[in-house]
C-alpha cells in the first residue's frame, strides 16, 4: 500500500528485539528459494533456544507484546486462496525473518500521550483545523477528519491516528523499540502458510466479528462508498484498540486488518518517497 508522509489513518505497531537475539535486530535475512508451487510454503518453523522466558510487557510504554518465531513464511499473494491480489503483492514468495516481538494492539491515544508528555513525541498536526480538506480520488471526504482521535475527550483507548511516519517512528524509539519491517508485519499478521486474513481464509461474512472495516454501518453513512456486504462491525469510524479478539493473528496480534493502518520501516518505492503502510483501515472494504 502506498502512503505519503501524512495520512488520515496511520499508527505504528512495533517490534522489539527478541530477548535471545543477542542485541541483533530482526533484520530480514536473504529471501528464501521460491516455492516450486505457488501457495505452497513447505515452511518449517524452528523455535530458537532461549535462556529465559519471554517477557510479555516490554518497553517504556509497557505494552503487551506477542512473540513471533523466526523462520520462513509465505509473503505476498497466495493465489491458492486469493484471486484479488494487487500487482504489488505479486509474486508471492518465501521469506525468512529472525524471531521478534510485536505489540498485541495498535498504539492508543493514551499511550502516545505519555510519549508526548515525556516530550519524546510531537503533537504537531495531529488535530486537523476545522476548515481542513481531505479527498480521495477527487471525492471530498473532509468529514472523515473528525476520525482523527488526538485531543478528543473519551477517545483515550482509540488507536493513535493521523500521524506521520516520523511521529510513529519517534514513538517506537521512545518505547525502546522500532517499527516493524514489512516482512515482520506480514508474518505477525498471517503466520507462515499464506493465510488470506489473520484469522484464516474465511471471508468476513461467516468469520464472525473479526475486524473494523468499511461495513454496513459505514455504508449507511457513506452510501457511495464500497463496503463489505452483509458484515456489520457496528463501528462507523475507529474502534477502541483490541476490540476484535476473534480476528487475532496466529500469534495473537489484533487489528492487523482494519481499524487503522500501520506504518512499517520499509520504503515503498526505489525513489524513497513513500513508506509502506499495511493493514487497511475503517474506511477500506475487504
Ligand atoms: Ca466499521
Ligand atoms: Ca490495524
């Protein structure tokens, strides 16, 4: 997904160095051999030996983190389960990452607020002025700017959004972590075997309440926009972080689809103008 330096929906989900990583970051290893058959992972995950049990709450923000084991996983389009892949999701391939941990939930407004109180995070531009304009493909959606959560009473447990990559990056550094690479984000979201969604391959209708996306509630307010037919998560804009436990990834990460998108470390383009933003958000259909 392409994203500029400031978008309406963005948040960081963070990776911390694994306790057993010897201080080495979970950098991507060399891409593995392409699978002989698309969609076939053949991946075996080996859990690295560790000297102490993982801590579940890590960093200056004290957020709960989930552990993602190192090893190969299927990244990108899995044509055996998904016929609607975008061009930038192809070709699907096996990649390997080192073990890492990632926050279980999106960063909340309250958590970002503690970083701002510590003067390690900037609040610049987080509250759009009342006359701000926002459009997608030439269509005005300025009313969506009210979904920016910073500074609105009662939204302390909503996800931090409307922030730049630099602001997300600064938050992660304050917490003693960093943004995930795109490969780490994807493995945390779908596991090793190329799932279509974090919870598996079942589509939204039939999977239960699994994510906050453009649903029937969204469609009633935005009748000209595309939305999931027959799926109603009951949230028009953002939901409190972690509201959809049924949508957990194989490692327990929440809201990896929907609510707000997550910034990653990676550049989207060779010109280094855009960073990769993943996961979709409350105004994206499936
Ligand atoms: Ca929704
Ligand atoms: Ca999300």
